[in-house]
């Protein structure tokens, strides 16, 4: 898999790791983020995500569902482990469930929350407003 993505596509806005166990949602987010000029990595399980986080690939943002594989706090735990491994990592949490104050207290520092269901416009707006990822301002 040699070569850098940036040499292939020109300027890449961000490398985003999508962790979502619903394939349809993951594929939609993946294709939208790529169309916006980002490089994406995706994982359906916490194990797959950790393998990517512990790998050599640069990652700018973790986009993670709070509930992964029936673990209501799987995304919270993954976000914490990811930031321990990569302190500069930003995290965007998503969920179709109501989020309690107790859960938001467990969010990592440089993070935001996007409720499901979200539109691609809401995703783009959140990435731009909270993480300066994207080009909607041009």
C-alpha cells in the first residue's frame, strides 16, 4: 500500500477514522467524507478501530458511535483509549440514543457530539464549526 494519499489526491483535508457498526451508516459517512476530500479509514468493531489507532497511519479525527456492538459506552471507552494513544486526536461522537450529562462528562477534551439521524450537511457543518475540517466557508 505504498505512497502517501496526499501525493495521489492533492491536498487532503483530514484523515478520519469512522467507527460505526451499522454498515449502511458507515458507508454513507465514508463516501460523503471522501467526496469532501478527506481520507477515511473505517471500522465496524472496537478491535478493528484500536488496531488502526495503534498503527502507523496518521489520524486527525475519530468519528465514533457511542454504542458499538451493543456496548452503550463502547464509543466513550474507545474515544478515551484513542486519545491516550494519540493525544492530538479530535473526537466526534454520534448516537441515536439520548445522551445523559453523565455520558457527556466522559467525552474527551477536543470533542463534539452529532445526534443521529444526521444529514451530510449537518455532518459537514459540525466538522467545519467544531474542528475546522472542510471547505464550506469558501
